[in-house]
């Protein structure tokens, strides 16, 4: 019985589900010292791609007002099959107003939302006007190339496709399901230990009875 105790303790500890961890899947904050280009849009969407499956996300944005106090709504959209355009609205992350002209200022939104692994999504920012939201457009790497969609009246338009808006997306990833298998193993070894203990006691009782008869 003693020999089985340590393995059972170790496996039982491994079988406890791991806590969700944070995974940054897109980061392009503060890559520009000025607001350029792109303002006066109806809405702008930035694509990101998940790694692991997620249970929630945080979106940090470099949002500024081009003039006055600008109102906006931030939404999460699915992508079409090719990942080149928005698909359907999944949830609203938040809304607000800003009069800030600091391109390094960060506005954050957190939302509980199931996200599939290795999947394209879009963060879409609506602004109704008459005062408009602006973004610092910074450089993009190969993963974000041509991933910015700007709709409506844009003055001026983005200078080149390999740009990405000032945004960071952090996903709360779902723990791996492998812990379920470890729990089953621990349960099986527990049953085995119980059976071995009973069998050992049974053999001891039989030996005692045999000795008395002799």
C-alpha cells in the first residue's frame, strides 16, 4: 500500500486543472508618435488570430479624438472564411467618448467570450461623427499584413497596406484537456490500491486460519 501512495499523490496533483493564462495574440501599441493616417471613417476593423482557444479577451487601443469629443463603440466580429473581411457581429466590447489627442494613451476593454483556436477575428471600432476617432497606424509584421479594413469617408486614406492600428489583444486561454486523462489515471490507480490492500488482508487472514488449523 505504501509503495502506491507517492505516485497517487503526484498524479492527483497533476490532474488538477491548470489556471487560464494570458496570451498576447496581437500587439501594435504606441508604434507611431503622431496620428496618421486615417480619420473621418465610419468604422475601422483590425484583424487578429488566436493561438489557443480562449474564454475571454482584453483589447487595448490607442484611441484619440481628431476634434472635439468623439463617441465610439468597440465590437468583436468573426472573419469570413478567407480572413479578408468581417463576418458577423459576436459581441460589443464597450463604448465611450474621448477628447484625448495623446496617441500614446490607452483605452482598455475586457470581455468574457469563447474564442476558437487558430481562428481570425476582427476588432471593429464604429464612430458616428460629427467628431471622429483617430488611430496611430504603426508597422505590421507578416502576420498582420493587409489586416486593416477602413470603411466610409477616410481623410486621408491609409498610406500603405502593411500598416496596423495601435492595438493589443490579450486572450485568456482555456487549460488543455489532457488533465482529464490524468484524473482518470489517478482514479484507476486509486481503485487498484484499494483492491491490492483488500487482497493483502485477505491473504493474511487465510494464512492465520491455516496456521491455527495446523
